[in-house]
C-alpha cells in the first residue's frame, strides 16, 4: 500500500462527524479488505480540541490464525553489555 494513498485516505476522515471508535473500525475494515492480512492491529490516536486525547485499538484476526510465541530479546541486550 502506498504511503501517500494511505495518508490521503486517513485525511478524508478529518472533517467527518463520527465517533472515534467507528472511524477506527471502518479504517481497519477497509485496510483488511485491501490487504487481506492474517493479523492486523490498528492503533488510532486522536488529539482533539480541549486537551482531550483518545487511543482506540482495533484488531483483525483471520479465522484459525494463532500468534507465534513471544521471543524475549532482552537477555541478549544484557549479555552484550557484559562483554564490553
């Protein structure tokens, strides 16, 4: 997906009168339809007037998809610091 196209698409919501959750879910639905991923997580950060901000997180998981086990890389950072 081209970055400029994505930017223009997101900007198209700038003057929409909609709830943040609805906009986030619509963007996720459109991105899933365009890219057909196995997994997608969208974090939308809204900074509105009045000093209020909202983070909305929405996820798509293809049926049957399972995440791989988390690999903890912090142990390697600790080892590299002791070799110095």
